C-alpha cells in the first residue's frame, strides 16, 4: 500500500525495500517495479540477479527489461542463451524482457513464436504473457514479423485465453482479425461467447466510441449482470443516461451483494450530475440494503455534491 502511486510514503517504502534486497532479502523483489525511473532500482536489480530464483528472478528480470540502462541488455542476452542451452523455463521470461529492450532480438522472438505454436495451452499461455508489453508498435522488424503467423493462428483456433493475455501484441500484429473476433463475441449468437466481456473491453480500449451501438446492444440483451456493469464502467462518459438508469435500477435491486457492490462502483465513476439523476434509486436501495459496507457506499453516493 505504501508503494502505490498516490502514497506519500512511496519513496520511503521503496528505499526500505531496496535496502532489504541489497542485504540479501529477496522477498522484497516484487517492489522493484514500483518506480522504474529510480536509477537505484536497475543497479540493485542487476546486483541481486545472481542470487534470485523462482518468482524473485521473474520480478527482477521484468524490472530490468522495463528500465534498461547500461549493462541490462548484455545481461539479459547472456542469461537467455544460457537458459536455452539448459532448457530452463525462465527462457520465456528472458525472451520477453529482451524483446522489450531490443525489438531486433530475433532469437527471442523465434523462441516465443515456437512456444505460441505449441499444442499445450500450459505452454502457449505463459508465452503469451511475456508478450503483454514486449512489442513496440512503431517498429517493424524481422523479429516482430516472426510472431505474426503464430498470433494469427491463435486467433483462428479460438484460443481466447492466450489471445486476450497478449491483446496489446495482437493489436500491433493482427488488429483486423482480432477486432472481428471481439465483435463476434458480443454479436447475436445461440451461445454466449466466454470472451464477450473481454472483447467489449478491448473494443472500448482501442476503438473508443466506434462500436458503441454494438456494445450497447450486447449490454441490453445478452451480457451477464457483472459483465454489463464492468463494461459500463469502462465506457465512462460514453454510457447513455437511460442505460445508466437501467443498470442502476437492476443492479441495486439484485439479490447478489457482489452485483450491488459493482453497481455502487459504477456510480462512483460517474459525474455528480449523473448520480443526482439516479438519487431516488440510491435512496430507495439504502432503505433496503442489509450489508453495512454497501450501506456506507450508498450513503457516500448521496453525499456527493
């Protein structure tokens, strides 16, 4: 909590964590990505790397792959080559970090491409995770091109778990088929697509209001209660007032405390003017709400200016 961006204790907490790492306590390695701009982080992460194993190693590698700087790329290359020789599974983590720092790293791209083609989802999905933030959308290199075919194969084969894990990479390498797939998820169909909510989120994130009509039709007629509320929150100010009214009425009267909590969360993202328009529904829900935490949330909404 002290490391969160809004915390007044952030610098002090990071300094404490870095001192503990330098002293050999690698349990604090998860803190190294709290402030990538702090030069101390890269230096201490590189110093601690030889002692790290397991998840501690992963945290340090990801931090180094994000920050770069003198010595970082050489260290990653050396460790990646060694991991390949030893058939160490950490090679995929190193490959992702390498591609982030060096978009020309063809050996890293070739390795991750081979993992994406694997028939076992337990191999594909971890490889997809390493591509979450690894590709630079402004560069077209041979290394990046090596990943296009296996990424398109994942879309063709409907491996939606792997696809949405590496959505940022797919928007770079195969945007049109991915957009069509996201739209298919929210379209009218006999069975609900398990990726529908994720697809709606990606359409909002990358295309803004371009597909608002299709998303609202899905919200009204086919989305589950939780998907509806989460997607409405993602739409922000683009959510029409009648839809906010409908979702508030249904959500605050829902038997599930989780759905009622999601509804208060949606209202907390709206402007005071929008909340004022559903004030009557909030007041009515407060009178019937049995959960104390939710009562406090509803009372807080009524206090909005």
